[in-house]
């Protein structure tokens, strides 16, 4: 499926056109214009920028430009992102993203936690889609110990992560609308997301940072009445998405703010290692659920949506329509959900059932040792990648044979995607900078992890 901005004022609808989902990297690269624009990146120290802001110029420097900071305490930089902007009037000449204001050292912390404690740490990185971080970590650990999890656990993971994809994209719809002046969208997007979070709270006990997906399966089985709850969500969402179309998709002002803004070519996207909706907006159909399958995604049908122009509108339209694709995937999951265990019955990694602890001293000791000492993982290294709402989320773990990772690194899509910002900002206005930041959709907890 191809999502295109259409470039037609007043045209209503998402402009989703039937076409080949496999546009292919070769075909996309053939349409390219240029390599990444190196002159758009502000390669300057903060000390030198401060000197320029104070008016201290070197011989030959352009006195017509001005240095300005946008953020880190700015609502439209989505957290604590700071942009150093070189401006010619209101036009951005060069820019430099500055990060690190939220740094918490989660990767180093992960090396001091057992594999069973690991999900409590990684779930706090991308706080808009925490279940994906838990999934990537758990899949990496399971690959190291060659543990096969039950089919029901696999399908529960798919159900929960696709619902999380919906809630994350709804959050994007809300904040993207607010950033561009569609203030009502903040209320509507938050309203729908709240319903998904309410279901998460029923399943995991928490609205965010769940620690639900764990090595070996999931923390608990789905509660009674879960199917009716999910069907209620799936019935509620489609008419609400139609409201979004009326409010934004075909609205001439909305199109003027997004079409042709923040354009990224396919070649630039590939050179900058971009993934997710930003890469797909350039016409490259790359989705790890289809191209490097994991869980049970080969057993469900869905379209990989791509754009045409690589602009802000394409990135918006792809995320909106990926909500619809996730709804279709969840309908299939409801039909195919198997019965059985929700976690592996391997005593080396799985604690005994709670009821057994009151009856058996051996079960009590087993439970105590797993949660205090953890389980040992064979020596080796592994990298596992999944498709998060923002692109490729990877987890790299090195094991020395102990109960804790010797080294852990997360390939955060928000961190990598920030590289595109300077190239998209070049030549845009300050007002367009807000739209570009919004459609990159960075989560700074994942960037500064």
C-alpha cells in the first residue's frame, strides 16, 4: 500500500492507494537526487555558539546569521531536546540537535540487574511504547538460552505490542495536532489512548512501564473478559479515526503546514540509517515484521505502508493508517489466539506457581533463588531487532555465563532518527521546525537512555 500526500488542496481522505508494498530499496534509490546535505549540520561547539550569540565574529564570518537555542525546556521539542539553530531571519540555515539532558545510564544499570530484573529497567526507556523494549530484551535473552516459549505467550505478546503501537500512534496524533495548532486533537488523541491504557492496567496492573513481557513468556495470563474488552476497543477506534480525517487529513490548513515540509530523500534516509515511518515515508517498504519476521507475524496479513514525497504529511499519514493496520492484525490475533501456558514451564527460568509456595519448601526455595540470584545464561552474544512504532529497536547482549548481562546495548530508533533532523530543517522556517520535530516523533527517554 502507498500513502501519498497527493498535493491537492482540500482533498479529503488518507490518499491510501493500492500498490506494491515492496517498492524495494533498489527502485527507491533509483529515484534519488542527492546525498545527505553535510552543509546543513551545524558543526560547532557550544562555546563557539555562545561567542557568536554575543556578537564575537571571526574575520570572514557571516554577520547576517544569528544563533538561537530552541529547547531543552520547550513544549514542542517533545521533552528535553535542544536544537542549536543558525538563523537567517526566520529561516534555518544550519542546526544541531543537542541531547543528554535526561541521561539515566539504563544500559549500564542493566549490567547490574539479573535477566529477570532486566525488563523493569528497559521498559522505562521508550515510555510511550514500553512493551516493545521489554519484548526486544526478552527475545534476546531467550535466544541466548535457546528457550522456546509457548504459542499462547507468543500471541499474547503480539496482541499487547500491537495495542501498544496503537496507543503510541494515538499519542503522536495528539501531540502532532497540538504542535500545529489543531488543539482539539490533543483532547481526542488522549481520549482514545486512555481507553487502551485502561486495558493495559487491567492486564498488567500498570498503565505504563509494565514489566509484563519477561524472558520465558509474560507475567500473567490475560484476565477474564479480555476478548470483549479488546473488541470494544476495535469497535471504538475506526469511527474516531474517521473524525481525525475530517479534522486534519483533508483540511487545507493542515495540508499547507505539512506538505512539502521536512522532505527527506530515500538516499538520505538510507545513508542516515533511518527506520520506521520516516524511512517508509520516502517510499522504501521496510518493516521488520515482514522483512525479518519474529513472533507469529508470518501467520497474519497486513500491508506495509509507504509514502511518496518523504515529507511531514507522509509521515503523519503513515502513522494514522498504521493504526488501521494494527486493528486488522489484532482482529486476526483474536481469531488465532491459542490456549495453553502463558510462560515456559522451565524451572531454570520460571518461578513456581504462587499457590505452590504455601505448600512446598522446595518451591519456596526455588522462588527465592530465582528472584534473588537470577538464572544463569550461557556465554555468547546476541542481537535481536523488532519493529517499534519509531523503527528498528534492537537489543545487543553479551553474556559471560553469569546471571547478569556482561554488556548490554540498545539500538534506539529515536536516537538514530534524530540524525535526520538537521537535514530536514535546512531551509525551513522556525514554524516548520516545530512540524518537523513533531513528525520525527522522538522519545527522549530512549535517546538519552
